[in-house]
């Protein structure tokens, strides 16, 4: 096995055709009639893709272990096993209407990096670690990115294991059901650096004709659970002026959220992604609604200002409409700057490959954003068609996926042979 050095590996490329075939092979686990994937975390479909991933990693010569929250770690030895590994990866769980690329690309491109190095007989100085993080999406269990957050120390393992989905199933029960509650303690494994490849999930790269996004950081995120309480009454006999209609209150609040986000533009966004009338009936004025609110911006101060304005709007709407409109913040992630040394390594790798690129801020949350609080981390973006993600029509090209895998490969080689991993 030959040693890795810049002169011997700068022309090394991944096998884009093999990566593309692997992406479509794994899409059968939870595949939908519309060509997407419904693979909720810790579901039977997630269990099957995890089994596939473990077998594929072992076939590539990697040693696979699992921690207490189900995160899978696939280790490739380096010449100096005293160095912490250079880690890379993402997640294999999807949204209920997910596509083939969100998260999946980062894990499978990482597998392709491992396969490429094995094919070429390249040995790196530091060991390499491919990671499939549990529950990045947060669509079944909240919060999102919970396993990487626990790794970073934001939650205890027991706190995460006790989280319940909408059916009352705990994370612990779901892990046991698919056989993926591992024996390794969460956070026990040291990581020297982390790189995550991902589709952009936005329109900027495609619009500008850029192949690679060199991600400098992630914007801040705040999640809220909300309720609007009014009074159920007969739809035919209650005069409009006397109604305490929870749905109308939520509608007005949704427009206020839009107005506030626009006022803090261009980067601020606010989304009510879930809303449900409790005990709905065709001929009853809605009396109680539960909803969610997602708010994001790259600036912490803007998040503060938006939250204050949203609470003020809720209070004003509630008082005027004789409703109780309550917001409970359940999670907040501050804006995250990525490690400039790894950002530079990504940029140098893209430049060396001659790929058009730009610096960019991530609009979505990612496991790398959690890890950045504990280990040096950064991300690589590739375009997705029309910026669409969290949708079955999500699409990326084979060429762009291969380019992303090549940048990941070259970045990993740079990091594995520098003293950054020992920092």
C-alpha cells in the first residue's frame, strides 16, 4: 500500500459511475412511486439501509461500530493510529417526501472515497472515519440533528433516548426495534476534523453556474411550538363579530411572520410548516390549533429581533381577536462559523480540480453545524435542480455528484496528511 502525498494523489478521482449506481441502489429502501424516498429515522426502512451500509463498508475493508444513539462509524486505519481520524459523512434518514440526495450523497460519496483509496492502494497518515449520523432530519423525532448534537455535548444520551415520536414511541424503543442501539458511548470517539458533502438545498450554485459551494458556516435556527386557543361554536349560528376563530388567528399570525421575515431580509426566513385543528369539524368554528414555527438567519441579533417581534404580533393578534396565542421556543441553534483551515482545504481542493466555485453560507442545518462546536468542521455543497429539496422531485446531476466526491476526496487527503488532525 502506497503512502498518500500531494504529488502522488492530486490526480486521484472517484468513480462517478459507481457513486451514481450506489445512490440509486440505496434509493430502493423506502422508495416512493414518485421517485423519492420515505425513510424516516429508525424505521424498518432505515434499519435496512443501515444493514446495507454496514455490509458495504465491511466489503471496503472498514471496521464498523455503532454508538448508543445508533450512529454508525466506519474506520479505515492510517499509518499513525495515534492521530484522531479525519471524519466525513452525513445521514441516511429522509423526510417523508424526501429525495435521493439530501444527506444520502454525503454518506455514499464518503463510501466512494473509501473505495477509491482502497482501489488505488493509498494509505493516509491519519485514519479516516465515515459516519452515518442518526436522525438528522428531525421529521420523526425532535430536535433535528439529535445524534450529532449529543456527540457535541448539547444533550445527554438519556435525554435523546427518552424523546418520543407522534405515536409515543421513544428513541430507545425505535433503536431496539431495528437493532441499532450500539454499545459505544456517545461522544467517546475522538474526531480530528469533519467534512460534510451535501446538496445545496437552495438555488444559488445552479443560478450562478458554480459546481462547488465552499461553505463558510451555517445560519442560526430557532424552532417554536405554538398554540392558538379560541372557542368552538356553531358555524351556522355564531355571528362573525362574535367568533373566537383560532384558524383566523393563526392565518393572521402567519402573515405577520412573513412580514417580519421580509423586513429582516434578504437572509431571514420564517416558516409555519405544521398546523392542525384539534377536534376539527366541518360545521364548527375552530377553537384550538397547534402549529410549528421555523425561523432562520445568519445573524444571532436578527434572530433575537425576529422572536421579539413575533411575540409582540402574537400578543396583539390574541388581544384583538380574543384568543390565546402562545409560542414556546423548543430549540435554538446559534449561527456557526466553520473552521477556516478546513474551509481553505475545501477551496484548495476545488481549485486544484479546476471546478467553478464560490463561498456560501448554509441555509439549512446540518450535522457539521453541531460538530463545529467540538471539532474543526466545514462543508462542501453541490447544486440541486431549482434549489428543490425535502421533496420527491429533488434532483442532482451525476457530474455534480462526482465533482463533489472528488473535492471531498482531495480535501480528506489534504487533512489526513497535515497536523490539523492533531490540533
